[in-house]
C-alpha cells in the first residue's frame, strides 16, 4: 500500500489524502495545521509538529530509477523565516524501507533535491 499523508488540525479535525483528485495536497489548510503525518496501512511512519505559527509545511515525493528499480522518497518537514533567514528542518522517508534520515535543510547538491528529469516513458 502506498504512503499517504494526514493533516492534523488545531481544532482536532484531520484531512486524509485520497488519491489524486480528492483531499489533494493543495487542500491542506496550512493556517490551521498542528501536525502532518505520513502513514502506511494505518501505521504512522513520521509526524512533523507545527508548534509555531510561522512554520510552513514542506512535503515532496520524489521517485528515482536506480539500477535496482524505481525508488520513492518523501521529503517532509517545515521552514520558517528567522531574522530574514530561511530556516528548515527536513527529513527523508524511504518509501520501501520506512527508514527516516534527517538532512536538515534544502541542498542543491543532494540528489533528492535535483530537478526531475523525465524518462521517455514518463513524457506525454
């Protein structure tokens, strides 16, 4: 089963991801966000808590074709501006293993942050 996100709101309600058309990532009410979780089969794999109003959600799913086949990773965390500087906390969740690595901040030199290069089968 794929990993899904779950937005937890300050008022106690939740918004669970449903496919590509219902409860989309863009539907998340970021002004009311208390936490954001990634889960699979009901098991929570990682939760990011938002305890400061200036924290902003980061979430991206990246798929790479490696010699062993396609691998999917989730970048999840928060960012906020402190004294004019963008401060981030980002974790990487390996969709296959469930392993989580905390990498700190966005890095142009990290392979997960590179622009997506489509292979011929992906181009429409």
